[in-house]
C-alpha cells in the first residue's frame, strides 16, 4: 500500500511539473490568441504611427452619427464581409471576400488585394489588430480596436 502511495505522489509531482512547464511556455508567447476571431466586430478605436510619429488612440471617426457602427465579419469557412454605413439615411455599403488565419496573422482578401492583420489581442468582447503599409516611401502602422457586435 505504501508503494502505491509513493507511486501516486511521484506521478502527481511529475504531472504538476509538466503542467507548470506548459503554463510557462504559454506565458512567453508575445501574441497569445486564445479566443476566436470569428464573429462580427464593430470598429471602435484607431491610432497610427506615420513615418515614426505616433498619434493617440481615438474613437473610430468613420462611424456615421445615428447609424449602426461600421463592421467587419469573419465567418466560419473563411468568408469575410464588411459594412460601412454612410449619410444620414444610414445607407449600408458592403463588400466581401475571404479570410484566413495563420498563427497571429489574419489575412483578408478582397478585390484582388490581401491585407495581413496582426492580432495583438483577442477576447470574447475585444479584438485588437495592427497592420502596416508603405506609400510613397512613408510607412504607416495602424492599430485598430474592434468590439464584438
């Protein structure tokens, strides 16, 4: 009986060491993506670093007053939709395409253009991404915060 108890304690100690090791590995991931990115996300906040000059985070200013918020939708099966409400009548302009995810990178493709978005963080209610582009030699990095619709 004592042999079984010692064996149980050793197995338990090994299991605790293994679980602790796995936990520490996860903590070292600079971009842990634990929640799903699938769903409908409303534009909420945006900031940018343009040619090395940062701007403060501000409310996303393309949301039309009195209308629902502009959105992106990442559906299962790689279907992408976005919606932009405009004018006082809240007319909705939509476009669609595909999306895929590899590690912390979401790639959205539509109209022959692919845009890689780096997932900075994701929870059940907030998705933060960043992407960069260079135009006429000026590099801009955009940080966008979405809230779950």
